C-alpha cells in the first residue's frame, strides 16, 4: 500500500473506484464511473486469487 493510503479505509477513500471494481469477473470487462467530476473508463478483471485489478484513464 502506498504510504499516503496507510491507515485509510479504502472503500471510503476511493468509493467510485472501489464500486467500479466490485463487479469484476475473471473474464474482465469495461466499467465507467465519475472521479472528481471527470468520467473515467477502466478495464477490470479478477485474478485467479479473486483480487480485482483495473487499468484505465
């Protein structure tokens, strides 16, 4: 975890991103969400260990 985020409750700190990662599947897919007023698009999928991973703009 980045030192800036240590001790933070991440679902509250980054709620839009957290919510976007929740529906991730092992097949992957695109999700859209608002972050600080800007629309973002992120590709998300779950790893074999069931961890959600996302990358986008």
